[in-house]
């Protein structure tokens, strides 16, 4: 009787057979991608590789997918390297991918084109967002390898063009897996800590793989986020990177970047001397014109007779003095009239004027004016004030009767 397999036994046996067959281990499969899905929580890729006759499911785990330099798309022709195994839970044969390359085009080139299109859509290449390079920078920031030829070339040109200018190096790896992060961090560090007017980012020439750090989204966004203008100087003149497109200015080589960033000292001196000469000529012309103006005023204006103005002011002073004297006379006269009027009014109210009409004032022993007979006793003396002279009298009798 033939053996009866359980489903689990059968799938395990098929899996073992696939594992033991060397043709199905680390093999290459050519086909078209379909049903591609990037499982966001895990980062694993799930897809199908098919041709016109058949298809096979595939999976690429996150650790492998992170090494792929392009993003798969449905309909893309690819070469996939991996192992054929069975997924026992579903009984499906799957391709467990370790590597993926675009078929007919290089992976790096495809990744470059995809990132360029993506960043262009975001506006990172737009001319409007590019910052002008300062004409007279005081300090240059440099992001490159401290041991590379690019740094030597940049410093050599800077020394030749302007030995007075200062610079600061933000060292970073420019090749390898750590390069993108180090370049991005160096740009951010210069923005955060160093007071520089322009940043040169770059390295010497190399292959596409060697220049790849400057074709990454990490470096592109760091350049775009820089508040300080950035000059990209990556490789040779024929090398064009994403960093070149995002930067505020692209230089064909690191040496050319230094030429663009640093003004020539001798040119500055010559320009300064020329400006000084023009300023002196302008000042001499201005002084000559002002002297001619003064000479003209001296011959036809008040300056021809400087005492004329003094004489006129003296005449004005005489006229003002006369007006002041007349005004004071009228003022005093008016005030005298007022005083006489007030004196007459006071005289009418004076008790002495009343005495002139036959009346008298009687004062008690204490000097108080007596207004009633009850204020004095019989036998006391009183003083009587007349218009002329005074009397001392004794009170012989008194009466309260006004009659």
C-alpha cells in the first residue's frame, strides 16, 4: 500500500528536497515585478516575479531590502538572487531574495534617476530657492575628508587667491556606508556652531559607487536645509550628482569651488585703489566747485561788504530801542493815571477825610475806637482825634440815648 502523507509531512519533504538541491540555493531568477508591497511596520518586501508563462511569489526581508539602491515598481524587469524554499504554512513555493538588480540598467543609475525625479517634484532643484553666494566672505566652511586631495586643492587655491581669509573644516567621510550621515551632520554642525559665510561640500573624482554618498536623500536634504549658501564640488567636471542639483551653486571641481568662493586678493586691492582714486577725484571736483561758489558770493553778495550786515543790524537795534522807549513811556503814563484814580478812591474811604468834614474819632484807654457809651465809664479819660490835633478828655457823664 502506498504511503499516505499528511499535508505537513509532504510540505516538509518538498522543502527538504528544495534545500538539498544546489540549483535552488543562491540562484538567479529573471522576470517582471508585480504585486510589489513594502510592509511598513516590518520593512519587508513582498512581490511576485513573473514571465509570460508562470509566476513565483517572493519575499525580501528588511536587512536585505535596505541594501537595494532603487525602489521596485510593478512592471519593472529585474534580476533576483536568492533561494527557492517552501512556505510550510500555505504550502507555497517562494523565492527568498537576497539581492535585486534592474534588468538592462544599472541599479545605481536607476536609483539616481528615481531620487532625482522625487526631489524635483518636491522643488529642491528650483532656482527660486537657491541662495546667492556672498561676494566677500569672511570665513569659508569646508565639508570633506581631512585626508583627501580635495582639501589640499581647496586650501591651495584659497591661499593663492586670498591668504587673509579664514576657514574651518568640518571633517566627514566621503565614501562608504557612513559617508551620507557624516556629510549631513557636518553641514548641520557648520550651520549650528560655526560663523561661516559659505560652505564648500565635496570630494575628488571617483566611480559612481565612490561618489554615491552625494546621491543620497540624506545629503540632499541637509544641503537644502542649510541656512548658509552651499557650493557643491563633487568629482570632476563630467560628474553630476544630486548634491550638485540641490546646492546653491555647482562647481565642476573642488579647486573651482575655491575659485568661486574666494575673491582674488589682488583684484580686491586693485578695485579698492580704483575706487579710492575715483573718490579723491570726486572730492577734488566738489571742493573746486564750492570754492568757485564762494568766490562768486564774495564779489556779488553780502560777503563783498561784510560790515553791511552789521550796519543793518545796528539800524534795526536803534529802531527797536526807540520803540521800546516809547512803549515804556506810555506804560508808565498809563500806570500813573491808574494810581491817581485808586488814590482818590482810597482817599474817599479814609477816616481822615471824614474828620475834615467836622467829625472826630474817640479812643478808649486801651486805644480802641469807641462806638457806644457802654464801652467807657464815667471818670475815665478818652482821646479825641480831630482833623488837626487831638484832645484828652475826662468823661463826666454818659448816656445811651442817641439824642
